[in-house]
């Protein structure tokens, strides 16, 4: 039974011949390569280009230290437990009920090119600057501020993540070639404060902000197809602003085009108090965000918000690998039996 704990949440990505996949699992009685993320990335046997699976657990993987290798780190997703009334699940996506909570480490120079997918992240900092870091954080649940401070960062992509009362922060140093797409910023302190953006290749597009107790502060950025919810107004400096929805009486420069202000946000999302938190940000039928994004190729007008555009947000941050979403294993095997019957269902999540 314990052998299947790994198979339940995903199978390996297609890897090069040289790369290796490692298992990290801190559940009692499970045998894996490592019991902590820090032990994995500090091990001499784990090298740049390898993949690490952080397996489903109710216990946080407290890492500590600085990642100095280029790794692909994959978790099980989030909002998986049907018995969790505080964080209702999206059912039928994973057979496991726990995510892969990972906290307390920083990313250093050698981590350039790393990817983090399907994890529950907290207390993470980025401390790499000398060359483009090309960091990708995708389909992750983020529940504390993600900081880009004190260094000149280059090349960060954050896509299809769920920020639960958490923000993106950067005030000292600089950040360029930054992409923030198809994320959900949930509750009042889910916002962006990146006054340190520089250059001309920064993008904030197709994000959904449910509420804004603190307004976003964004500089030197292309801002399009977002939904900025009720609450504080946003501060944009030297930005291109197109086809966004604003729940407030947002002041915009004369160069802004296609935006909607003073939008009644009760008409935008399905909302409610049931279902998973991320599903509540799906657009309501007849929503003013439907087909009002910036027209592409004079033909397609995408929806605004996280579920719009060609590669939308995925519920529960399920990794883009095959998953087992149902599994039935006998509790015991009759004495003398040489085999047992196991049934499971799997799907592709590309």
C-alpha cells in the first residue's frame, strides 16, 4: 500500500537520459530517497537537471538553506481533501487528500532554470541575480509573501498560481523580464507590489484579484486582461494598460484603452461560499469579463481573468503530468494468496 503513495499523485516527467528523478516523503513507514527537500538538494548525488517529487503529506516539509542547483520540483497540487471544510476540495483530480507543503528556503545563483510545480509554498525568497535566473513557479498555492528584494533579478515567471492572502513584493534591487499570468490573488492581501520592475519586457496579464485591501503598485509593465476586484485603487507608473476590469473608480492615463471601471464585481465571478476557493473565481454566465480581453489577431477576444487566454488557470494546481485520481487497494491479502486485485484510474493533465 505504501508503495502506491508515490504513484497516486503523479508519474515522472519525460526526462533526458542523464537526468534522474528523486522521491521526497516524510510520511511514517514510507521508504523514499529523502525525507526532506533540503537533504535532497544538498545531496551530492542530486545534480542540476534532476527532478524531485515532493510527495503528498499532512506534515510540512521545512527545508531551510539555499537551493544552488537547477531542479524541477513537483508536488501533488492543493484543495484535494473533501473532508476539509475550511478549504473545500476539487474532487476527482487526485486520489491523495494532502498536498505537498514546502516552506523556508531561498533560491540562489546556481538555481537558475529551476521550476516549481504543484506545491504549497510559504516563506520563499529569491536571492539570485548575476545572470537571468529563468525561474518558473507554476500551479502552486502560495500562502505568504514572495519576495524579490536586495538583488537585481532577471527572468521570473509566475503562472497559474493561487495566492491565498499573499502578495508579490519587491522594493529594493530590480526585477526585469518578469511574467505574471493567469494567477488568482484571493482575499484582501492578495496583491502585487513591484515598484522595482525595470526594462520593457514585464507582463501582468489575465490575473484575477478577488478583493484588494491594499492596491497594487506596478511600474514599467504591460498590464492587460486582468480583473482588479473591489477595494483600494491601483498605482501604475509607466505602464501600458489595456482591457482590464476595475471594481473601483480607477484613475487611468490617457494612453489606457479598452478598460472597464466601476464594475459591479457581483456580476463578474460565480462567487459564493461553497466549492473550492479557486472555483469561486470562475466567470459567471454573462460576466462583463467574458470576451472582453485584448483582441488577438483581429479575431479572438479572450476572457479577462485567470481562466482566460490560451493556457488558463487549472483547478487545484494539478501538475501537467499524468495523475491517478482513483485507487482501490485491498486492506489485507488472504493467507496463501499470491496476488491481489488493484483498480485505479488515471488521466493526462497537459
